[in-house]
C-alpha cells in the first residue's frame, strides 16, 4: 500500500505541470464499496491530504462505477451529484473527472476543478484522460509486481524449487528459485552453467 501512495503522490506532483486547476482530488472507492474517500492534491507540495468520506449513492462515483468514462461538467451549479454541490459551495464552477481502473474495474477517479465556468477545452479533457490511463497502468503494474513478489516469497519459503530450462542441448538452466540452496547449490552456479543439471 505504501508503494501505491508513492504512485499517487508522484502523479499529484506532476499534475500541476500538465493541467491548470484550482482544485484537484483523487476519489478512491472504500473497501465496503458503499463509500469513497476524497484525497485532496496539494499542488504546491505534490502530496495528498485526506478529505471527506462520501456515500457512493447519488454521486459521480456511482455513475463512474456503472459506465467508466471521462466526464466534464462545464457548469457545476447544474449538477445533481452530492460532491458537486459541496464543490459549488467552495466556488468551483467546472469539473473534469476521469476513471482510475485496475483490471477493468473502477477503483476511483481523478478530479480537476476550476473557479471558472466551462474552463476546460477538449484537449485538457484528453490530457486528464491520458493521465488517468497512465496512473491506472502504473497502479496495475504495481499490483502485479506485488503479487509476483508475494508468490516468490511463498515459493522461497516452501519445499518446492522452480526451474526453467532452455530448449538447447543439455537443457541449460535459465531460472531456478533461490531456495535451491537447500540442496547445496546456488542459483548462480546452475544458471551460469558451472554446474549442469541435465
């Protein structure tokens, strides 16, 4: 989870160079799938600050979970969503929202707001969509890396040794798990060919 926070913070720090905004947040679906938490992006420090937890019912998140897509609200005062009403009270007049997705599921949104009505061009909307896509890919890669590291940890602490051999003469070892040391060999000895297995 700490790596995930770092990904969000890196995105937050770079967002100010990509799109102009008066308010930026990341909204993340909570584990109960009934609420989402708003993380405020501090544009000067490039960090996230925890904000309110809101119900998904009657929110933009409810719509995003059903039909993930870029959403632009040029006149926020016309919006019926719970968080939009809160934003208009803070002076925000227009908002763009883009889904953050992992393995095809919406886990949250990136939200950009302006004190001006109809502040964002089609190009700005495309930039936010691309930013959300890059964030989604990075988070998905981080998730896969975490899963791979967990699987490796399980193998390394089990009696199972994993081997991968090349399709050449004498079947050279291309990979062997580190727990081969239980049998008196090192992975490096087998991979280098210093010791042959076949």
